[in-house]
C-alpha cells in the first residue's frame, strides 16, 4: 500500500482543516516546500497536494507552489482542488503534477471528466469521491450532491476510472480512525484502486487499511500533530 502524506494550502501556507471547515484552520508551516522536502528526506515518494483556495474559488490558485515542489523534489505529486476546466487541468500538469484529482467536476460535468480520462489516461486522472453520510460532497465539501458514494464510484469505474480517493468528511482531521467499513464495502462492490483518506491516526490504522485492500492511504494531521513519526513511515513505504 502506498503511503501518501498530504499538504493542504491556504494563502500559500501548509494548513489542516477539521471536517473541511475553513474556520477551523490551523497553520503548520509557512513554507509547503520545506514540508515536502522533509517528507522526501524521510523516504516518502508520493505527495497529495490540495489547493484549498482553489477548491473555494472553483479554479486553480496555488499552481506556483505545485511548480516549486515539483522542481525542487522528486516526489510524485497528485494535485487537487478547484480543477474545473481544461485550462486548469493543463496548468496543473504543466506545473508538474503527476496526477490530478477531479471531484466536484465529476459530479457537475461528467462529460468533462470523461474527456479528461480519454485525453490523459486513467493513470493520470483520479476520481475524487468525498462523502458525508454516504453522499458525495462537492465544492470544498460545502454541498451535498445527494448521490450515493458507492454508486458514484461504481459508475465511474465502469467508464474506465482506475484510481479513486475516498475521504469521509466526518472523519477528516478528527484523528479517530478511518472509515474502514465503508472502504471494505466499496472494495467489495467495485474493482478500483481505492485510496483512503481521513481519520488516520496511527500506523495500526495504516495496517488495517492495507489488509482491507486499499491501494493507498493519505494522511496529514497525524503527521503534523506527531501521532505518526515520519521515521515510522519509512518502514512502511
């Protein structure tokens, strides 16, 4: 299972939210590149980079930070947040993203998302499938789409999606454990490379997700709050 640390960006700074609440923002570092380099120095090879300003503005905002990290590290970067148009997607890839996550666009404009899959391949386009109470959340988790999370992922898997990041919004930032049962249910229903996100607080959580069949696990607050040490992740990579 891939271990994928996360950097969330607001105003150019490395932050974490709790349950997607922008009013519950905590700044952990003024320089995201410094954080990314620390991840790399500890043997991590992947990075989940989220443009929270972009998610709010519904367009890419922090691509310059993406570019800095891509140029200054060898990390394989998945970039998401506010990617709604062909122009945004092009900027993300030109700025150094290895993969781009589309969430809200997959709900609001399925034809656009399918076109991206065809143009860039399923190896480079990730389905963002964030949920609250099993319903897909969109627009920076501010709105509920009313669509069932498993049906949503299953529908796109049938159209060629290979990777999906599934974040349980209610678990995110709470450090109370991931939604293991939900992930097991998804993997029991859909053939997909599922990347778990939200609630991870220990290496034991990571082991459980691995046994459950998740292809990857994204963690952020557990690292920043010292619940999981980077040196402990080195052995899991």
